[in-house]
C-alpha cells in the first residue's frame, strides 16, 4: 500500500494533525483516509480542529441577497495575504461575484468541476436530441461534443460574462479574476459558492 | 416508555408542532400518539393539524457575514405564504438564524439529517475511546449512545441554543422556530443553510 504525499496532505487538511501522525495513521489504516481520520480522532490528534482551518489561505466571504429576499448567494474568494484580503478592490470583487452568482445561479466554479456522471447525463441528452433531429452518425459526435462544451461554459461561473455587462465591459468572471490577480500581485481564487432560491432546495 | 425519533417525527408531521414540544407531549402521553396530539392541541401547539403537511414554498433567503469577512452563513427559511415571508418577525428570525449559523457552524439542520455513515463513524470513535479508557462492556453501549446523542445535538442547528443567549433567553433555534410558527399561524421550516469559513473548504 503506497501512501502518497497527496494522501498525507488531504488528511492533514481534514484533521489538522501533524505530518508524521498522518503518515502513521494512513499506514495503520492501509491507505483508507476515512479510517485514518478515525484513528487520529481516537488518539486525540484530530479534534474539532477539522474546523480550525489550518490552511494558510486568506480571503473573504461575501454574500448578496436579491432585493426580493427570494434569492441569495455566498462566495469565498481566496488570496495569499490578509493584507490583500482587506483591500477594497479585493472585497469589491468578492461582492461582485456574489451579486453575479445570485443573478445567474451557476452550477460549478470551473467547467472542470462538473462531475463526470452529470456530464455523461448531459451528453446522453444531446446525443438523443441529435439522433432525433436525424443528424448523421459521422458528424454526431462532433455536434454533441460542441454542445457539451457550450453547456459546460454556460453553467461554469468563471466562464460567464458578469451579469452587469455595462459596468464590467462584458468581461467574464475569469477575466475579472485575472485582472485582480495582476493588480494585487497575488493568486486570487474563487474557492466556492452557494446559491439559494426559495423553494428550489 | 421509550419514545423513538420515529414517534416524534410522526407527531410532528401530524401536528406541525416543534420537536421539543412533541417529545414532551409524547412523554406526558406515555407514548400514545393520539393522546399526544390532544395534549398539543390543548396547548395550542397543534392547530388541529391545520399546519401539518402544508406546503412551505414561500420564504426568504438571509445571510450574515461576520465583521472580519472571514466567516459567513446563508439560510433559507420557508413559510406558507408570501404575506408571512414579508413579515418583519419572519425576516428577523431568518437573520437571527444566519447570525447563529455563522457563529457556531452546525453540520445539519436537524439531528435526523446526520448521514448514517457519519453517525456510525462517530459511534466507532466513541466506542474505541471508551474501550481505551477501560469502560466495562456492560455499560459501554449506554455510554457510547449517550455520547452519540449529545454529539448529534451539538452539531444540529435546531437543537442549539441561540448564540445570543441574552437576547433570546437561552431558547434553542427549534424553540424560536416553534414560537414563530405559533405567532404567524404558519408552518415555518429551516430548509437549508451554508456555512463558509475562509480556508476551510
């Protein structure tokens, strides 16, 4: 059973325990991460430190509730230092992303984050549609892949032009992110978002 | 007379009364559900089951970002009509829940929402700890179940006393919810929440 550095890091992130403890726990658990978490917890080396957020990542959480109180979004945007996290441009970007998410309700941050089975399901739909439209077999795959890639862009936050096109000159969220990263000199990352619409649980 | 979670849930479904009220009524009725319904109706906590099972597709989304911008929470609270959703008491409750979630970071809305495998994992940790502390077998199960039930209460939003104990007189979120339901005459339901802390993805 080979234990990779990635496994150790994942376990450290989850538990906040030290590297050697994590290695030992993984060895004992024969690589099963969930089991290793349990072993560390029994030993008291991973307390509720799960929540302690050991990551050195800085950043802000920002939220936007639509005026009707029926739709809301919350985002976490990360940077490297607390200095940048307190910067007005950085905070404003986070707020603009929250506002955008509330308006468009994306599914994922990046197109790569779409789960394989969700992508497959979508592919089957496009395939069936193309077949029903009588598209010949030799072009079917190309058509379907084109539609799939278009769809992935539509549901991915980073690929979407900011909903306030006038203010943001039609730039995508990714373009805005890139500009902010250049301006602050730090890596800027949209870590996650939540989107709630009443009754749409 | 052991009162099961299933009994409580059945009573809640029939009456729309809060979890703690249902538990108390069942205890008083020695487990007789029909009798418990009567007890709740006398107390006015079950308005002739009118509230039971009524659709809650209205409501609000509310958010709270901690002053340091490092922690945020967003909640969806549902009710039955847009009229109540616009009510100040209702909106204020949703906001108070968001504030509370940002402060305590619960894992689930209700203890019943804890996934079976997560509960089992926790049980194994408590078991092993109890074994290592040399607890005898004949009391081990009781100890573990006690710890498990305590843990489930700690991580469940509804069971937590509101973090602002002075303002809310030590009431749990579930008690506050029940009072609001009684006051508005509508079924009030915390549908979901999100809790973000920077770097804790």
